[in-house]
C-alpha cells in the first residue's frame, strides 16, 4: 500500500491529475465560507442547531451541500440542481424521440445533451434560489432576522431576493464548471468528487461532536461502541456489495481466418450487483427535497401537512424513499446496460452462453439475471440508506448523518472508484497496484455499459 501511494507521484501525468483535482476541491471548500450578501450566518447556524439538532430536512439539505447552507454560502444550493437536471434529462431521453436519437449519435449527441443539462441546471438553480431567498426572509431566531435590516428594507426585500438568486445561480454554475474540469483534467468523477469532498469535510466535526457528547453524557459509551461496530460492519458490507459480481459464462466458437485460428476460449460476462452505484439514493433524496421545499413557501394547510409528513424519519418519507430508490436502481441500470445490445455483440463475434441459444434467448436470459441481481442491489441500497434513521431512533437523534446511509455509501463508493482509476494508471505504466504485484485488483463501481456523461457516475 505504501509503495502504491509513493508510485502515484512518480508518474507525471497522474501526479498532475491528482494535484489538479485537490486544487479544485480546495477552491470549492474555500467558496463554502463565502457568504451571500446581506445575511448573518451566525444566526443561521443557531437556527439550524435549534431545528432538531440540525437533523431533519434542513440537516439533510445542509449535508448534501457540504455545510454550505449553514454558512449561507454562495454555494448553498450545492451540486443538487445539476443532479436534478440530470434526472429530468435522462427521463426525457426515454420519452422524447429526438433526445433518444441524440443520445445514440455518439460524442456529438452526448455533448448536445450535456448542454441541455446545463441549461436545465440554471433553470432549477433560479427556482431554488427564489425559494431559498424568500425562506431566509422569514427566518427569525431569538428576535433576530437572518437578513440584515438594510437588505430587508431595500425595495421591500426584492433587492435581497434578486441578489440572492444571482449569487446562488452563479455559485451553482461555478460548482458545475469545477466538476466538469475535474472530470476532464483531474482524477475521478467530478460531480461525485464534489459531493465526496463536502461529506468528508464534515467528518472531523461530526466525530468531535460525538466524542464531546460522550464526555457530556449525551451518548452512553456502550452506545458508541455499538455505533462504531455498526459503522465498521456497514463499510465492510458496502465494499463487499460494490465489488460483487454475477459472472455469466461465455464461450467463443473457433474461427479460422487464413492460417490463424481465433476464438475458442472461455470467458465470462461480469454483471455488477449494484450497477447503478449511489445514483438511486442521490436522485431519490433530491426528488423528496422538492415537495418539502415547496411546502415551506405555501401557506395552505394541506401543504403544511405534506411538509410534516415528508420530514426525514417519518414512515411516509422512508416508504417513498425506499420505493424511489428501487425505481431508480432499475431505471438507471436499464439506461447503462442493454441486454439486447450485449446479446447482439456476442452473436456478432461468435460468443454464446452455454445452454442458451444466441440472439433473443440470450438477451432474455441476461435480462432475467440482471433483474434479479438489480433487485438485490436495490434492497441493499435501501437497507444502508435507512440506517441513519434506525440509529437515530435506537441510539440518539443527535447522531449525525455521517455515521451511516448515503454518506458512508458515497464516501466508500467514490473512494473505491478513485482508487480503481489510480490503480489503472499505475498498472498501465508497469507499476504495481495498491495491493502489490500478487494482490487483488481494486474494483470500483465500473459499469458494464456506458453511463451518460450528463449524470454523475457515483454521487
């Protein structure tokens, strides 16, 4: 492992990519502490802490924004508008024929879809900026308003709303640009790395608050021992499931071309247990945030009931969360892996699954296997992502989101993907991997198909 870490910086290209990625992530983290004009982030921090200890919907939103909401940063919207736009665009590529044709046009079509995704990101950011600005105007903590008196009085508060919309939309565009630059010139998936950086940056504070809670008697030592054991077990389960594969045996027929013989070897078709990665929980969370955000700005009584019912931890929220994760697990897997195309390619090159006729029957067989393992992967994602709620109900509602669920899933998954990419660079240039010359190769969540570039492959 130590030799692998040293070898990372011996390859000039890999060294430049790693330093470039770290530099852009540092820029992102610095921007978290640049506040929007006309707000008091100290009052906002106190307000978030007063809301069930920073948990619930606000805690979840702050969690995904990397703490930017608590700081009332120019990056307060985070990368979620881009994720939301990616969801909408991927859904539209299925139902809109013109977009479906664009997706099949190769690199040029993907670039066009990426451009539409960027436009959608700006639109979503403007809508969310309007909601956030009006919500900030109504926050009053201990008789103090988050919005300064001068900005609140200017043009009856419309000046603050306009400035906040421009600031937050610009911040989202800048984060999107950072992600694309990391994707192009850095290491790892840009969107995933930004989400990863936000989560990891909050881990030291979460650990400190937990230790402080043990000292003050908020948490019992035995509860923390159980929590630590659960976290270690969940990390092991995530690594095991993310590396899990169902290998379908494939046999290639012998072909004689001229004086040479080709084929005849036996291989396998690896199908990931969790092909969709962390896309389902991220997509499900972003969708569930929208009705709660909308309900906070509507005075109707039935909308307030929706807001109460959709708070994280309620059975309504958890039920919809699990159902959406299962849906997106199947949906995203169908987007990145087409059994018909795989069966056609096997038939074209003389490959076949033993005991299964080539062509349509092979496609049906692969689809049946993929459906079973995708369902198992969706159940695994659901179990991991509802873990924080179970921990907060059984241990304490003060336990941070970082100790389970989507947070651990993203951190471990992105770490595996990034380590796999780095190891690929090392092996290509005749260096040993992280596990040494005879050790196993690291497998991340690499797809057996190609994911659309407009969507984060890990976040």
